[in-house]
C-alpha cells in the first residue's frame, strides 16, 4: 500500500492506495527521516512507519548540539523499530571507529557511512 497524506487542520489524514508495478503488488516499507524526537514519536504512533533515519545535517538543523545524547534519548523511546544514524567524522579511520561505537548503542541501530567525505574521497 502507498499512503497519501493530506493535512486537515492540526492532523494528517492517511489514505491507503494499492501499490502495483506491472501487475505485481509492491511491498514498501516507509522510513521517517528527521531529527525531532516528538515528530519521530508522532510518526511511529501512526503505525505506518517501519523505521527511522537521520543524519548530522538534520540534527544540526533541528538544534541538536549533543549527537550521542540525542541518539540515546531517541533509542530510549524507540527501541522496537530500526533507526539509522550516520557517522560525522571525515576521515575513514575515524568513521570506522564511530560506526562501531554507534552500532553498540542498541540492537535496532544501523549505521550509515557516506559514500564520500568532504574532500570528495570515496569511502
């Protein structure tokens, strides 16, 4: 099912639509991308979200100043769905160390490593 959301005042109305391609039903999992814990909890409450993903840029835009503290608050509230966090180091050895540390925060944690660093070197 695909879901179309329409704003109605302070709430969203969800309308399910069958998802098909070439006569075959598609199976789609929807992940919410953001860095606001209250929005993440609201998205989970809809029952439509199958996991979460965030990154340092979204966290910075949301006013997060302590990456690990934010991640641990999220994980304390959401431990039943997968959550992807991204490393923020720029050198590859540090990326690996961060990835291992971040992955240790919970069984539902997945770690994203960018394809390139800020110097455009490929990981």
